[in-house]
């Protein structure tokens, strides 16, 4: 099978999987904290850097796609056509002391393609998650009515999430400096319901629903500058900026009282321009030694404090600021390949490790939400047996990690996650020219 045929199959597979990827992201969470803001935020990790906890602002590799910084597209190899896809299996242990539940999820993480158009000018197209909403909780309480105990059960459900399809360009105007742009379309549904039922049939049930369909543009720019520090090492700095703006989408609130057979009363309220995206700044530092060892540090700031969200104030549905907090994320990661110039397969294995920490961006009952701590390990393996193909080869990425959602107050829910990820990078020699002698 020729490279052109294989690449065509990969492209067709990508277009088939695009809608499936969005569908898979809809139920990728079991966290009650996805009730707030835009849901649980994705960290931008891909197949090659998930073992490094998503490190990426200052990483540049012509054999791997890195949409965390679009400036990296300029480094895509001249003959390569890259196709990247990732899957994650996750087990969550959620709850408070003495009342915990386990939940499992399986998701398609992302799908992306990229290739070089001109020397120092690369392009990438893909689909990736932005946030996820998913939870199912219940709370039971008892009160007295006419001297009789009445049990009230409140059930909380959430579903949805946001997804981004993007096209990115990266260009290298001169040696050492690359700049890039990701232009994307963000869309998705956010649905939250609260159903209150009573053991006394004479009391009407109450069903409240918060619903929104969001769609907007998304723009991210990136820059990378690399310089040689010595004959064996290189230093890189990466910068990114994501444009914050109001999302011109409507949010709806439904409030119904229900008898056993009909809707007794109903109220519907709507607010315009209910959500917004935050301004986002990313800074990364990287150090590479002999093309074997890479160490990096990323910092991300997201300005959620000034972002509007819909809120029920008394009996009125309004938009307001102050429900969210600015988020700070730190990632420290490294990877190591024993010998990229070796003829042995085992010397081309790339081992990775990463640590991460994020401050909360949500508030719960007026108090700060939980912080997040993470640790990960990974290995990338070339799917080739001959050293002559190690320069352009498909790669299998395996990574696993632990994430702790640490509450700041005893009444908040703690969460522990164990996850395992599988990713594939297909590196096709689509544009290689052969010389006949």
C-alpha cells in the first residue's frame, strides 16, 4: 500500500471520527463541580505529552503535532503528513468520608492532522474538547408537615460540554523564531436539572432546568523562540495568548411545578449573552540536551474573574460576574530518549513524566472550589522494526496518571482519578520525492 493511499485512508477516517469525537465528549465526567462555569476544563494534553501532564508551550518536534502552541506547526517535517488521535479510560472515586462512589468513563480525547505547506510554514486541522459536564447526584432530607414526617428527595443531573474545531497555521520568519495562529469554532450544550419530589403526594414536585446552547469563535496566537545554549543543549521560550470575549448565546431557565399527571405551573426566563471566554496567557520554558532529554515548565493564567455567567438571583434569572475566579496552572514535565541515533528499537523509546497543579476557577456556595493536583508517566514507542524508518514512523503513546481534586472545606466533595491513555501518531511520507539514478 503506497503512502498516498494510506494517507487518504487516514484522512477519511478523520472525517468519520470527527462527529464521534464530539459525541464521546458529552458524557466524559462524573464530577459535581462540572455544574459550575462552563464545566470541567480540558488541559490541552495530547498523545505525545499526556505523560508530561500536558506540557507543551515550549516543545517543538517536527514529528509530533502540538496544538497547545500553534507556532510549533512551522516545525513540521517537510515530507510528513501527521495524524494524531487519543483515547482515555478513567476511573473516578468521588464523595465525602463514608459516602463515596466509583464511576468509569471512556473518551476519544482529540483528533488532528498536520502537514507542511511551504518551507517553515505548517498547517493543522483538528477537533479537541474544551469542557465537559456530567453528573448525577441526589440528596434526601426530612421535614414535618401537619405533624407528619415528609421526605424530600432532590436529584441533580448535568450533561453536555463544549468542543472546538480549529484550523491553525505556523510560520518561521527567521531561524529560531516561529509564530502561529489557531482559529476555531467553539460549540456545545450545557444542561443542568434539579428535580425535587416528596413522599407526600399532595405536595407538588418541582423541576428546574438550566439550559444553554453555545457557539462562538475562538482565537489563539502563539510564539516560540529557540536558541543554542551550548554545543549540546538548546533553550526555548513559548508564549501563547487566547482572546477573551462575550459569547452571544442565550441561556434559559425553566421552573415547573408538577402533579402526578400534569404541569401545574410553569415559568420560563431567558438571558442574552450569558457566557464569555476568558483572556488566557501561557508561558513555557524548555531545555533540550543532545535531542535526548527535554525538560520544561508551563504556566497558564485564565481570567475567569471578569467572565459573566447566568445565575438565579431570588426568582430572577440574570447574568453577573463574580461567580468564577482567575485560574493559575503550573506544569513541570520531562521526557527522555536513550539514543535517537541508534539502530536499536529500544533506544528510540521515549519516557515521560509530569506534575501539575491548578487553582480553582469555580466557587461553591460563595466559597473557593477545590484545587487540582496531578502526576503522570508515559512511554512512546515507534511502530517500526528497522532503524531506516525511525525518522518517519507511526508512534504508539501509552500514559497513565493520578489526579486529586482537593476541597478547601470539609463539606465539599473530594475526587480521585486514575486514568490510562492510548494515543497514535501516524507519520506518513506523503510529500517525499524519490530520485531515480
